[in-house]
C-alpha cells in the first residue's frame, strides 16, 4: 500500500510541476469542499467529508486533479474511511472532441479492497454545450491494479466510460449528474454522483450530493454497494 500511496503523491507532484512550467499562461480554477458533523450524548459520532480540485486550461489542453477524503466514526469506531485521487488531462483537437489520459487511485477501508489503481486513455465528445445545458461522454481503455483486503492482487485491462451532464437552473444554482464506470474481467466498478450546487455569496456556496459506488465482485463479507449523502460548503477560486 505504501508504494501505491507514494505513486499517487508522485503523480500529483508531476502534474503540479508540469502545470508550473507554464504558470504564467492559461487559466487556473479550483474548488474546495468541506463538511463536518459531530453528535454526542447517547451517540458519539463524527463525519468528515472534504474534496479539493484544481484545474488549468492552456491553449487546447485541460488538466484537472482532485482529492477526495471521507472519514466517519461511531462511538470511537471507524465506520467509513476512504481516499480517492484522480488526475485527468485532455487535449481538445476539435471544437467538441478530445482525447484524454486519466489516473485514478482509490483506497476504501470498508469496500473489501485495499486499493484500486487505474491508468487509462481514450476519446470523448461534447454533445451539448449551451447556456443552460452541458452534456459530454468519453470512453477508453486502461490498465488496472486491484488488491483485496486478503492480499490477493489482480492486474487486468479495463474499459473506462464517463458521462457528465450539467443543467444551470439559474445564475445561483446548478444541477449535475455524473456517471463513471471501469469494467474488467474480475470486477466492474461504477460511481454515480448527483448533486445540486447553490451560490450563497461571492465565491462561497453550498452543495447537496448523493453518491452511489458499486463493485460487481467483492470479497466475502463486503457489500457491493455504498451510498453517501453529503451537505458541504464550497469555495470556488
């Protein structure tokens, strides 16, 4: 696991270094989310949800990196603990068509897997790009390294698919639906994100989200599907 964590840090570092090489050009953007809930008395529980994403547009290139952390405990015992690191770079060779490379690393202590790490390459297309609606989809092939909690590891080729839809309800609210899938011979991983973003004031907003993650084949004792409901504060920059 240590090697994988070091690899993830190396990937993020390389992205940062690559972006820094033309730091004075292009357009930077980012978003940070933070949500925390604590209860005491008959039940002692704590939940922390945080996400940080940063991106840069340069000429025909788009680079985006994201870090997601979720930790929950009940009476001092962890009930959820996950870390997800992703990086996607795409080259827009036509007005609405692009090629991409993606790196994804996930550690979820309660999924039955120690880690899932994937590198993939593919092509995507923006089908709708209007003032209120945005719809894009992409597909590719990749290589996946998967290890369960018992130490059994699998390396395999995977199909990578993503669907993203955004609807701008008003100047201060936006609805989003994203779906992502990685399918290989030993396991199919899928993730659905549904969320509503609201602007509170300036760059500060709120986000109400519902996430469903599924693994088609899991070790004995682990559930295939996890759902996460979040309410977070969002700062865009």
